[in-house]
C-alpha cells in the first residue's frame, strides 16, 4: 500500500473515530426542547439550539400571491416526521411561514383562523418531538414583490406606515396565539428582506434608507410581540439584518430597543460561495480542492472571517446570533460528496466556535433535501452529512478543533 493510500485511510479512520465519539456523547433531542432558555449567554443559547433544520418550501410556499403548503411539491407533514427529525439528531427546527393571501384588509388585517390553526398544528408537532422552534414571516417580503415591500417603503413614507401597520397586526395575532408556549418557541420577524437585487440594488445608493426602514420594522415586531404579554413578554426574538447578509448586517443593523435585556437574537444566513453550495457550478471547496473545480474565493479563511465579524459585533457584546439558513446540495460522486460533507462540518464547527447555532436549509425536493418528507427516509448522502454536522455541533472533545477538521476531514489525493 503506497503512502497516499495509507494517508487517505488514516484520515478516514480519524474522522470515523471522531464521529463515533460524538454519536455516543451527544445528547438526545427529545429532552432538549423542554429546558428553559432564560438567562443564557450567547454561547449557551447557541448550545441550547444546537443543530437546526428548516422546514423549507412547505408553509412558506405560495402561488399567485397566496400561501399554499402544497404549491411547491411538498405534501403536508405530520407528527411522525418531526419525531424523525429528533431521532436523526436535530434539536431545533425553523418553520418558515408565508402569510399572504390568508389575512384580510384593514383595519384589523385579521388572519384566517384555519390557516393559523395549521401553523399552530405544525408548531405542536415540533413541541411534542422535543424540538426548539423558530417561527417567522417568510416570503411575504420576497424580492419586494408583495406587501412586505422594502423598496417601495423606502421611497414613500405612506407605504412604510402601511407596512408597519400590517406587520404589527400580524405579529400581534401570531404572538397572542402562542403566548402560552414555553421558551422552546422563538419568533423571527422576517426573512431575507431586500429590494430584489440581493444587496446589490438601491440599498447601495439611497442614503441608507432601506437599512433604516428595516431597523424600524424590526422595532415594530419587537414592540408588537412584547405588548401581548404572557410568555411573550420575555420570549427570545430573532431579528434579521438586510438580506440576512453578514457584511450588511454588521455594518447597518441596529438592535431594537427591548424591555427585557438579552432576549433579542440576530439572524443571518450563510451560503457562500453560492456558486458552489446551491448552483453546483463547482464540485469542490476549500484548501484541498482542485483550482479548476472550486470557486476562486470564499473558502475557509473567508468563512472564518465572516463568523468572527459576527462574534465581534454581537456575541462578544452579549447579543445572541444564529445562522438561520445554510446548506449545500448533494452531489452524484463520492469525492464531490466528501467535499460537501467537509464544507458542512467546517461551517457547523466554525459557527459553534463563534457562538452561533446553524440551521440547515432543506427544501424537501432537490439536492438540498435531507429527508423524504412522506416516509422520513434519508435522501442519498444525507445520513453521512447529518453525522458530520452533529459531530461539529455537539462534540465536546478538546482535541476536536476547527484546525483538526481542516487537517483531517477534507478530501486528499
């Protein structure tokens, strides 16, 4: 056996041993969601949330401006599926919800009770499975095409005031419906708010107007939820930066004022480089990748710098933060899948080290999907991908460092 083969075998054994250790040591999801989440530092909040998963393209799906759970190909999920998530090792679930088409016009903007009941039913599924939940308003702000329109709101104050009225009304109703739920439930104000250009639009030349408007919307959200009382008076709340981009969040996000200190969490997303993670234009990532097969940039150093920025801007100041979406689509060959696993493990470990919980984006359909939502079966490659993410998030072995992941878990010739 030559040296290259021996080295490859050694690395594989090391990764497998680390996986075995964390699988034996990691806590089960079933009792995690029941614990109180009050008085925690940002690192303790991240530890409590653990490894998260997104119920993507489900309650957030829509057709012709009306939210429809079946619109994008996913069938309604039930209780068994949430037990399956917990069994697989996830400890939190983000439930994106699009509300447009299910509330009436002014003055009350009342939400259709049947739709609210379905959302509550899904939250109950997660609660019974012992999972923490993040519940939000999602595609209502998609590309500024619908009522949560930051482009128009930045241009006309009358539009901004109407948006804020709707936002306050919806969150008042949502918060009242769930006011008796425990700390396992977190509300997230909005999703990826932008003017349709993903951070490269009018926001760069409007004198910071869109950033100011988003900060105002986040304040409206916090005020509306807190005013409902009950457990909402001190519930953890997630507030996003512009398009949930880390650079724009660090530079322009303003933490809303709150009656309860330490209960606001900053929400960002991470898909860099998207040409690799989502678009599949490249099959490899990181220092071990072939130059011809990887995106020229946004590798390990870039990721570390992005997460350090979040830590310095928020975590180190006592402000919790989380990566509400991240992911990487599956590949067809084992080498490319190995790079995918390496990317996911490195990201989850770097997030943990910087005090943030990662939430995998699963759309239920293509290579982003980890589970068949009807049967609960793993998609090809999903079990191994989840295994390395669990290791990164839950392992407390002092020898399992980010540098160790860098040296031992990337594919090598």
